[in-house]
């Protein structure tokens, strides 16, 4: 059964960086789009970024595109989210998900979710 497993979260000071990883078991994203979502306490789940697994095309939430970078390593079957200049409002549980599709203007999550990794930005 396909699984997603996130790692790399933690506590970081404002202005710091983190790289999240999502290990993917199974070829669930071949030819499809994988994504990162996040959910802060008391907030709705929010789209962060997505990447075409085969072609590498990337998509970002407009408010995050200057600080976050999504990538994937097909050989390792792993997706990444590099986050820089982190702010307290980036504090959330980050989830990898897919395969997603765009129902303009929103990205619709797929059936596969990881358990999430907590990112806390605080001094």
C-alpha cells in the first residue's frame, strides 16, 4: 500500500530555514502532481506548493513563492520543501499529499496523505 512519510520539521527561529522531506513508497505520483499543504491550529488547511512528478513543473501559493521551493528526486522517490526566511505565521503541520489537481483557483487534495511534520517558528 502506498505511503507518504514526512520528516524535517522542528523548531526554528524567525528568519531561519528548514527543509522538509516526503518519502514516497509506491509509484503513486508517476505522471501526476504531488503537493505540500499545511494546517495551523484553528485554521483551514492551506495549499503550499505542488510539483509535476514527471516534468518537474512547479506551482506555489502566491504568498509563499519567494521563500519556499518545492523539488523532487525521482530516483529516491522523495519530495522536498525548502523553506527560507521563516516567519511565525509559517508555524503549522506540513503534509505531503497527492495526486492533486487544479480546480481553478484551488488545488484539490488527493487521497494519499502523510501524517505530517510540525514546523514551529518562534524565538
